[in-house]
């Protein structure tokens, strides 16, 4: 009985001591970022507005290269129909 009581009392003292070692301020002020600024609110708002205007609206890496064609649409369609008829994908009635 004496050993058990001593063990339990030591365990209680150790648990109480470990909780006391972790105590800190309740508002966690040591984690707050402390800084001083010399810029006005208007300067910050103007910089943010400028950053939004300068941002590109297209996602990165999605620029599509455009090509100016000198052939009109009717010629392209006629060539596509001729190739389809030569390859057998469409019949003569469908190609016209």
C-alpha cells in the first residue's frame, strides 16, 4: 500500500508540474507580428489597384499562338472535302 500511494503521489506531482511548465499568456501575444509602417493607407490602396491592373487575365502557360491565314474559308472547305473523298471517309454525294 505504501508503494502504491507513493507512486500515485509522484505521478500526480509530475503531472501538475508538467502542466505548470506549459503555462503562457492567454492572448498568445508572443505570436503577433510587430511592425511599424511609414506608408499611408492611400499608398497601399493605390499599389493594390495598380497590381490588379497589371495582372494578366490568362492563366500561365496557356498562350495560344495565332496564325494569319491568306486562304479564304471556301478554299479550305473545298480542300478538306477533296481530301475526305480521296481517303474514302465520305462519298461523292456528301463531299459537295
